[in-house]
């Protein structure tokens, strides 16, 4: 590999390392209006990115408290589904978008206010103050 190619590759890597992020929405407690298919699809995309539990109310009336970990979108709502875990069942479960009547962002958003830069800043402040035995530890999940 030539030095010119290597330099170009390193510049690309550095550009990726400082890629801009996105603004985190505070969805905790939000109950989206699901007036149509597009509203449902958009809300479920946000639920997939949400790092807390949601409550799904199915058209049958069943309510499910769940953590969504996967989804598959198809051409229709019946062809689309969510995969989730519940606090009471260890196995993965699945529900069709077509069965969902209501969505609530009911659980605590575990990612809200947690930024890597803030975590490192706190560590560096302790280090600069001369503290010993410090380390970066994750916050408790409650």
C-alpha cells in the first residue's frame, strides 16, 4: 500500500470517527396518535430505537409491556412485525404491526442523558483532581 493510499484511508477513518450524531428525542411517557398506517410505522420505528420498555395495546384488548429488540417491515402492516421481550417471559415474542392499536413509551428511557463525552469528562475531572482508583463504571439500571 502506498503512502498516499494509506494517508487517504486514514483521513477517511478519522472523518468517520467524528461523524455527527443525532439529537436524542425525549419519548418517555409519549403516547403517539396512530391515525393511519404511516403514523403507526413511524411510531414503531421510534419504539425500536427507544432504550426502555413500551406498552403495546393490541386490537384484541391485550396489553403487553415489552422491550422491542427487532422489527421487520413489509409491504403491508400484516407483513410487518416486532420482536420483543417481556419482563415475565424469558423467550422472544413476535407481534404483527396489524394487531397493534396503541403504543405507549411507558418505561424509563435508559439512554436519556447518557452521553459518552459526559462520562469521559467526569473521569478526567476526577483524574485531574488527583483521585486514585478511579474507573469508568456504568450507571446503575435502578
